[in-house]
């Protein structure tokens, strides 16, 4: 844990408190660095999995968009076919077939 001193405004005394690791400065060594001996700049085993996961998410979003566009095209195609079929059927009924 990182340490810092805080001066109270109502007195001249200082109190030392512990901060969480994410607030530690770069000069201070955090507990994470001392446990496995690796520096934070070195890639971990999780980073390729995170990259693969985000790439999979991007691809799945694009496939989903393409699926929605394809379904929309099919729906509009069906509607236009239906309009043409109804008009053709009404034309045949009107001609007395």
C-alpha cells in the first residue's frame, strides 16, 4: 500500500494513511510488482485473450448488422412482391377471368 501524509487544518499534526494500490505513484513499488517479479509493461497471458475477445465482439457486431440488413432486404422484397401479386390478382378479377 502506498503511504501519504495529510495535515489536518484544525491542528498542526500530520496523519499517515494507506492508499489503495491503484493510487500508488510510479516510484513506489506496489504489491503486484513484488509478487510475481514482472514489470507492468510486460504483456500477460490475459492480453491476447482480451484482444481475441474484443476482435470476436467486433466481428459478431458486423455479422449482426449484416444479418439485420439481409432480413430487411428480404422483408422489403416480400412486400414489393406482395404488392405486385395483389395488383395482378385484382387486374385478373377485374377483367372477369
